[in-house]
C-alpha cells in the first residue's frame, strides 16, 4: 500500500475520545489539533504519521467504519451490538466499563421467570430483542425510548427496561434494581474489513503496540 495513504480514526465523542487519545499518546500518537478546544474543525490531521481523526456520535462510528469512511473506530461494545455492522472487532480497550442489564422494580423479577408477555423499554431495541427472543425464548413487546429509560416502569409504560448500568445509583433512587445481567461492556477498537486487508502491517502494528499498554 502506498506510504501516502492516511489511516482515519472515527472516535465516539466525549469521554471515550479523550481516553482513546490518552492511550494513543502512550504509543507516540498525538494530534495537536484536537487539543484546541475552540477549534471548529471536523477532521484533525497528524501529517507526520499520516493519520486523520474525526469525532462522531457513538452510534455512527460503526457505520463510518463499515462503509470505509474510517479505517478504525473506537466505540462502546453496546453500540457494536446494537448497530450490528459488518466490521472487525479487534481489541477490548478496557475502559468505559459497565454492564447491559434488565432492570425494573423488584416485583418484576417474577415476570422474567414465568416467560410471561411483558413490555420492555430500551434505547437498545436490538440488544433487548436478541436477549429475550434468542437467549430467554420469551416473547416481549419492545418499546424504543431515547431519553431516561428509567421512567418506563415508573409511569407504567413498561414492566422492565434494558439499559446500561454503571453504578446503579440512578436505579436505586428510582426504586429499580438490576434483575438480570445481559453482558459486560467496555470500549472496543473496530476496523474496516477492506482496510484490514489493504493495510495489515500498519493496523496490526498499532494493535500490538496498544495491547502492550493495556
């Protein structure tokens, strides 16, 4: 592959992007342009290393990577599962740790055991569907919400919710608890399938160097 080709990174905005840049700095990859908090730029470049970076909303990262607009992406495992894109997941970066869980009032625990038809509210309808249909073999009515999913059971819109749990304090404050754990989550590095074939040396070297710092 020609030496003048840039490798492009798509990073989920916010904490994830900051943690990723900290990690990349440990292996000598920096991007001074990104440190300018007032910058209006959308794409940041490191000319010496032939690297480009851009920030996007988490759910869009796997899309950019699948279609080759980015060679590499960093995003939460929850987004990878929900978006279900054709990409390679190559590295668990270990930060942004949390859990995907089924939560609700204590009284709802029984509904989960008897395979009753229940209503489930979630920002992650695909994850919820996969868990209830394919793992629990329970028929459920899934309602997609975009905001505070905890409201679902409180206002009787749903029996339970499927959501990310970090500390569980929001649940507790609202009289809810974790009823079942679906899976652990953390930040992952993903790679475009064609990029992996065209730039195997550069990408594998990057993965190896990152692994040594995890």
